[in-house]
C-alpha cells in the first residue's frame, strides 16, 4: 500500500495491537478528531489495508495441541487440477493455512490436530481424499517459537 502517511501507519499499528480499541481512544492516540479518525479507518478498510477484525483463539486452549506442517504433491499443476484441489482443501476444517508453492511440493498446509489419533483421522478422511494428491509429507511442530498475525510496520 503506497500512499500511506504516518497517521495511517499509526492507526494500523495501534489496530494491530488492539482491534477492539474504541474510535475515541484511537483518535486520541493518533491526534485526530473522532470523525476524521473514523473516516481514515473506513478508507483503510476500503483500500484493503485492513482485511477484517477477529478474535485470535488459542488452538491449544481449544484442545488442538498439535500443529502439523503438511507438504502435498499433486499429479500436475494444470489449472483444473489446482482449482479442484483448492476448492476441496477449503472445506477441511482443520486446515488453518494453505499456500500454493514453487519448488518440490505443490502446497504447504498448516493443520491443527488434538493429538496423533486426531491427525490420523484428518490425514485419512480429509487430506488423503483431496483430489489429485499423489504424495503427503507430514512434519510435527515440537514447539512454537513465533506466531505473528501481521508484519511489522515501519
């Protein structure tokens, strides 16, 4: 997003830390009137700099104690193959992130599971049944070091 001034960056930085901040507190923090601040936030939303607001849930607190990184190879990278795979993977409730990749694997997924038995179920009933999958390679995260919801703003 070019054309972001220092006030926009300040607004984004504050909202990144506290998406529930009131407009009046945000306006005071960036030294704007409440109406000017509200207009700025609306513009940032319309430009796509702000994609949305949501609560960040703890997977661990909700019983999903395992994070699995899954590498998937497909039978080919034809447009129809990719489209069918992507439509199907979006229906998998435990898949948190899915990236189309360059390199050895076609996709990398981050999958939440309660335990090894739960992941076996996810692997058998969801991942193995995705269209055009020819190889699945799973790695189990031992410990989370960093999870940033956003990149740092300069």
